[in-house]
C-alpha cells in the first residue's frame, strides 16, 4: 500500500480505483497549517509528514516537524506522543516485527554532544532511550533499518572521519557492532538489505559517491558511481533503486537529481534525471527524488520530485517490466 502526505493530511493510493483516498491528518498549529497548504512555503519550513510506520495492530506512527505522533487503528487524527528536543526531526524511523519502533537523533550538533536512540515498545505511546553515543563519537544518526534476512538492524551515522559508521545492531539492542567506519565511503543514509548482502549509496559532498555492496563477511565492492549524494532508496520486489540529490560541491556538479536502478545488484542504470528548479536550495531544499520506505512486493515503483522542474511535489508511479524500469 502506498501512502503519501499532502501538507498535514495522509492519503493512501487505491490501486483498484486508481485514485487517492484520505486516511488521517495532524494538527500542527495554525502557522504550520498555513505554510503547509502552499507548496513553496511548505518547502521553506520543511512542513508535512517525514516518515510513517504502520504496525501489525493497524496503528500508525509518524515523524512530523517537532514531534512523533500516533494514530490508533480506525482513527483519523494523529496525536503527538513525543516532542523533539534537539533538531526539527529524525530522518527516519523503523518498526520491527514485534511492533517495537526506533529512531535516532538528527540535529546540527556542532559541539558533538551525546546522541540518543529512542525506542517504543507500546506502539509509539511512550519513548525511552535505548542507546547513547557518547560525546564526540558521532554527529547524528542518519537511519535505522530492519534487515529481515539477518534478523538485525543496521544503523548509519555521520558525518566526518570516524563519525561515519555502519553498525549492525541486535533487535533487542544487546549488541551494537561497528562494521564499517572512518571514511566518506561509509557515510550513507538509506541502506537496502538483500539476501546476498547490504547495498548502500554514499552521501558525501567531499568525494565521488558510489553504490556499494557489503557482504556478510565484511567484504565490500563498489557497484556503481553516482552523480551525487544519495538520501533515498527503496526496493520493488528484488529490484533496488537509489536517488541522488542536487547538492553542489567541488565533486558534485550534476544539476539534476537522478534515479539509479538494478535488478541484480551488479548492473546499474540511470533511469531518469530531473533538473533542480530555480528556487535557492539553501532555503527551498536541494533537488531530490524521494522514494517510499517499507516493503514493496508489487510491480509498482513510486517517486516524488522535490525542488525539481515540473515534478516538484508530484508523485509518479511506474509499472516495472523485464528491465530495470
């Protein structure tokens, strides 16, 4: 099932009807209701839904500006259960099969203070610290991803030197093992677990970015050079997709957000490229192609343009055929 946010409303794509249907909403206060209703001001203030987890119970838990919010099964209004204390929001949230939820702090952290990972074992009603990085260890947490093939979690952190880490975490947080660290080629946001290993794309403004394969024994191979840093990834069946954003630097000069895809993890194709729009990226976001998270066993690939010409705020859906797209 494909879910998408429109301002502070959550909608669901009905495949049979070929249309979107309303699911629930969130009241962020009158100022954000106003800014969230207009695409350009919504981009300026980073309004809307950032992430969504749907639990086995049917309850939904979402990341929104300044808050984690919960909507019980059958209800149509999200209610905040946690106010974000540092930064505006985490980049991602993960749900594991037993219904537990986890997210890590993401904030500027110039002082390199401690960074907490929070968890909930009651469906997002309450939150507690389950793990803490000490002062100076990392800048912030990029993501936590469930790996059903290895019954573990993968946690990715950044941004420089030894702060860049890929860590393998037990589902109960009894062990946290660093698998890769200390280089910009270990700086990643959204890994993709597969039966044959972990795929990830780097997120660096300092070095050439790549899609990598990380094997279970620790071996690592670059599989594809990319045109820029990657913030988003997804799977559609066995196919994998990574998208790059437009974040100019000495090594990142591509003015277009690009989508890369592969069915076997070895042969990668650049499938499309959307040019950054005219609005300043510092205020109105980098050009990007947002991909949905969660398991997708259908033949449909969805992508939403962000700060790109003609496709900004537009969600496109393609049917995959025998190729990569």
